[in-house]
C-alpha cells in the first residue's frame, strides 16, 4: 500500500503544481438568445445567429471585454425556438433562471421581441435585440429592452418623401400590410406621412400574415389603376406578391416592400423579376461606417461573406451592433451587474459598422432609412436624407414590355 | 377590366387547385374511414418531389406529375400496409391521433432534409398570362386548374366504371361482403390509401408552381382540405370539386367585399354550418 | 384500505405542493407546465373519457380562458381573479350556445366539428380589435412562479376530485351510460342532451381556468397560440396514454409524457417534437387503452399485451 502511494506521489505533485501554476481564468461572460433556427422564419433567423457568432469571435480575438481591469472572453448560449413564440418565451426564461446567462440578445421579428421582452423585464436582465422594429415593443415603458432596428413607423418615411419628389407624383397609393406587430406598426406610421405629403390613399388593406394568395388584392390594384403600391410584409409574402403580380399582368408605376429587397436570397429567388422593386435599408456596407473591431462596414461585409458564404444585410449588421452595444455598456459600467449594465446601455453613444448607436428614452434606436431600388443586377441607393442619390427607374413598365 | 369577373375567375382557378388537394383526403376518408390529419404533409412531400425533379433533373413540373404521384403511391401503400392497417378497427379517433403523430414526424423530417428555406417551382412560362376579354388568366394557375379537372373526372370514372374502382367502393360499403367476393382487404386498403396519397402528391406538384413551399405548409393545407371534403361530401369526387370551387369563390369574394383577413372566417364558418345542418355535404347522400 | 389510499394521495399532494421550496427554479417552471397540461387532460377526460365524445375543441375553451384573463387585465385593468371568472364565463357560454348543435353529431363528425370550431375562433379573434387582433396581447408581468405553481396544483386537485366525484354520482353514471350506449341511455330516461352539454361545459370550465393561469404566467398570447390545435392533441394523447375514463390516468399520462419530453428537449431541442410524434404513433398502435390499462394487464399477459391490442384492432 505504501509502495503504491510512493509511486503515485510524483504524479500527484505534478498535478498539484500544474493546478497552482495556472492562474484562475476570468469567467466567460455569457450572452444568451433564443433564435429562429428552424421553422418558417429560420431563413432570416440565421442572420442573427451568424452575426452574433462573428461578433463574439472578433471581439474575443481582440482581447474580449474589459471589465474593471480584467479581460473576459465572451461566450454565446443559443437555443432554437423553432419559430414558435411560446417556446422562445420559455427558452428566455430558461436562459435567465437555469443557465444564468449574464445578458440577453434578442430574436428576430417584432412579435417575438414583443413577447420575449416581457421575460427580460420580469427578471430585470437587459436584452438588446436587433430583430424587432415595431413601436409596440417600446411603448410599454419597459426598462430592460433595447432595440437596434429603426422604428417600424418610419420605414416608409424616406419612400414617401421620394414619392412627393417624383415627377409626376403618383395620383393614387395603395397601402397593404400584414396583420402582425411589425407591419401593423409600419402602416400606422405610414398613414399620417402619406396624408401630410398630400398623396391619395386609394386602398388600405390588412391581410393575414403568411397569406399565400394575393390575387384578389392585385386584381383590385389593377382595376383601380393604382400608381404606387406600398407593401408591409415578410419575405415569403412579398415573393408571392411579386410572382402573382407578374402572372396577373399587374404592373403599377412603382412598388416598394419593407423586406426582401436588401437581401441577396430574395433577389436570387426572383431573378429578373426582381427588377424595378423598391425597398429600404438603414444600412449599407459602406467604408464610411467605422467600427472598433471590424474596421468598417465594408470590411465586415467581406469577412462575413468569407466566413458564411452569403452577403450580410441589415439584419446581420444589426445583430453585430447588439453584441457591440452590450460590450460597450459592460466596459463603461465597469461591471456585470444587470442593473448597472442597463443604465450604461441607456446612456450609450458610439459609432459602429451599423451606424451611430444611441437609444432613446424608450430603448429604441433612431436611424433614417435610405430608399433603394433593384436596377438590373445592382442594388442602387436612390433617395436619402439629402434627396436623390441615383436616378430611380420610374415608372415601371408592363411585364411583357421588359 | 371587370373586377368582379376577375375575382370570380381567381376564385374558380383557386378552387380547382383546392379541389385536387382535397380529393385524396376525401377518398381515403369516404372509403377507408381514415381521417388523415397528415394529408397536408403529404402534399408538401409531393411539392418537394416535384421541386427536386424540376431543379435537379430539369423535368417540367406538369410532365413530372406522374412520377411524383407514383412515388407517393408507393409511400401510401407501404404506410397503410405497414402501419395504418394495424388500427383500422380501433375507435375512430385513434386514426386522428395516429395521423396527427405522423404529421409531426413528417414535418420534422422534412425540415431536417430540406431545411426551412422557402422554395418555388418556377418554370419560365409560370409568369405568363392570357387576356380573355375583361379578365386575365395566369398561365400556371390555368394549367393547374386543367389538371385538377382531368384528375377529378378521372377519379370519378375510375370509381364508377373500373373493376378496381368498384371493388374499392364495395369494400367501403361492406367489408364482409367484399371479402366474400374474393377481395383481399389488406391489399385493397393499401391501394386506396396509395391512391389518396398519389392524388396528394400530384396536388403538391401543382401547388409548388403557384406558391412557395416549405416544410410547414402541411397543417394549413390539411385544414383547407377538410373544409372542402366536408362541404362537398365524401362520397363523390365531383362533390369534392364542387366543394373546392365553392370555397375558392367564397374566399375570393370575401376578400373583395369584407377584407382579406376574413377569408378564413368565411371558409371555416361555412364548414361549421355545413356540419351542423347537413353533415353529408352539399352533394353527398343524406346520412 | 380507503383511508390508506386517501393518506397516500394527501402525501403526494403535499410533496408536490412543497416543490417551490425544495426544488430549483427550472423544476417549478416545468411543474407549472406539467400541472396545467394535466388539468387540460383531466378536463378533456370528462367529455372524452367518460362521455365518449372525443372533443378537439377544448383548445377553444383554453383560448377563451386565456383571452378572458388577457382582455380583463390589459383592456379593462381588472384583477386576475375577475379575469379568470370572465374566462370561465366565456367558456361556459360557448359550451352552452355551441354545445347544443355540435353534440348532436356523432363519432368523427363531432371531432371534426370541434376542430373546425377551433379554426373559426382563431380566424374570428384575429379580427377583433379588443383582443389585439392577430398581434395578441401582452399582460402585465408578475414574477411569482411559486404562486402560479400552487394555483395550478390547486386546480389539478380540484379537477381530479371532480372526476372522482363523477365516478360515484348519478351524473357520472349517466355520462358513462351515454358513452356505452347513447340510445339505450335515452330509453332508460337519461336526459342525454342536458348531460352532454353539462359535461362539455364542465370540461370547458377547467380548460378555461388552465388557459387563464397560463396566459398570466407567460404574459403573452396571440390567436394562434391560444387556440392551438396541437395543444388539444397533446391533452388527448396525455389522457389516452395514461388511461382515458379513469381518475388518475390523465394525471399519470401528463406527468410521464412531460417528463420524457422535457428530458429530450434539454438534450436535443428540436427532436422533442419528433419524439412526441413518434410516441403518439407508437402509443396508439401498442397501447390504445393507456398506461393504467397496460399496468393492470401486463402482469397477466406480459409482452403479449401489445400483440393482443394490435390483433384486436388490425384489419
């Protein structure tokens, strides 16, 4: 027995000394999120997972987050909510109560952010989300939710300005919107803008989310000879809308969509049929947007494309901004205490690849949208804060005249 | 253009497609007394099969329909023979439960195999349209409608005049008597279910040319097919066609006169009314 | 014998009631979910297990209960208890108004009709401004899981006691008679319409209470999640898996299936759905009369129990 112990001693000593030599590493800062990785909205959900990951990797490579003199690595804990809002609420609850993550990152889509922010408010853990633009999320006086998507109510702001400036301006406008939180918000905000611009709203229709059949609405647009069509919906609906417009030979002078146009897979899915479509984006990969970790937005887009094989759009940029906002807040607060980080977030002000980050009193960012148009195989910036940038292709010709 | 005429045409074309989606469900329900809650999931599989045929092998979606239908027939035969035959004599709602379970499994496997991305079958002629006086007819929908009519007529003739069709109807009426006539029920049940799924597969191929497909379309499609089958009556493929047209027109008119978000209220509201007042459907024999 | 059973039951309830004190936060959350599912299964048991009318419309009652609480608390700023009462009132009204025509249908037509009603309700509610249309409503947050847990446990005890009372009351015998032979029951003087509607309303009341508690706990609801047919199927599966038409069957079914599902979803998140589907398929084929029946007969027949089931039901 004693001989065996004797043989074991050197090994034991080695182990003990190894333990003593290694300095205790600072604990990881864990950011938790429940994202739509499967399910009907997974197509856009993955932008967030990829964005969070690339941001965390890049920040860790640069030394991590420095809190009160100690550098901490960032870690991600991501759950797949299968595009089910109820599941996402349970998963956020689990992230806070069981996994005990430090801070929260948001899901995609306003209806998710709306429900999940109730969890962050309940447990008083700050959540920065870049996927929900609906004004409803920020109208409940919650203190722990912050958002990096420009307000839904102003999505068509610059588009309406542009319509006013067109020669001649459209004689009639149709406003179509899905009945989910984001699109209802968009419509509510767009109506007064159209009225103030003196444009006549000839059609104002709410349709069911995930609708597949737009034939009736398109027939009405054709019959009323509507000049400009504004559609607030999600990607599949817009794809169906454009395809059915073609098959019914409906070609208004212009149409603009709240989603899809900035995204590569949307343009690929429609091919040549995507031409002439207007959209908007609060972000373009321009070298003018400087960033502490990525250099600038252009370099970020290249890095993202190289790593994931597809172009980032504003969803991805927004996701990265969320991570950066949390890191800046932790450093400025010098602490991981949720309350202190929350207060630091409220006062945050910095430039990033997504643009200037600052949250208003309700927790929402305010960024202007730039009107973009698909012109041939290019995505052109058409109208911004200072007026026309490139000439828009207007009016849109009939489908058989393209 | 004439708006009302266009809306009616839209409704009719939509209705034809609805009808072919529901044919398989009505057949299996009326004959085998199997209420297939997974029916929509099989339509989804048919759509994906057509998509792969078109994208990977360049087969035109309409020409590829027989292949899709055949593939789903085999699947249906195997499923009935291997699984569903085991619970045929159990209380009715066991089939509801088991097919619901199948729906969950199929959707999950589809999402695993095909990812959640949306796809569409977009042959070059899909965006074309014909102008016919005051209305515009989208080409893809018109073709789908044509196929729907052909399939409905084919089913009706088959059930009425062919030996196999009559054997199937005999089995539905009276299992014991059918046995006495030398009909092998297990095989016949499997053939019927296979036929039902073949129809679903063909419907899926058609659906893929007019709409986006993803693994989750099954549930909504099943609900629609239910409404159509009940409204039209389970006994007769022509009844299902009438049910489909009826629903398509009602939905289009509701969208025009009430609002797009009320289309479902109309369709399911009518379903409830039909169930309360005349459960055998508009064309079915009185119960 | 009877006293022994009662003491056992009380001990079990006491043990369950103590979970918020000795269990982790996650266990309490799991507990709330499971207890509410058990209530739903038990509620369904009344109309499906004892009366023999397989309802796919209990999700309507659940939804009405949820919306009752949500509308009362968000739109009218009333307290939770009033909201619960409002939800139950809505459910009972629905059961009375629509129960009459719907319960005239038999077999699968009844099931389909209740399914259709669930679809109609989703469509209607998504157009009602008071209910927040398709966006739904967000309730005021209340961070008090132990309270919800005890409420759910209390509701389950109430539901189970009600079912136990059923088994020895005239009402309950009437229901069973309807299940076994409705014409015969009518001939024997049972007022089948009254009994059926009463069972439907009772079933609905429990579902509504469960819905109300869930809505406040989760602080959010929308038409799709409130009237979710998948939930209805879940409660049926749990009731059937445990043993429909028995007092403890639905409770056993709910607890066991929830536990297994939870275990799987923490390991492999999306496979939980697949597991659920597979269990449904297997259970319907192999043990259609549920766990309680399995446990009773297994001792006698062993593995042959499953084969007997298949042989009894196959073509």
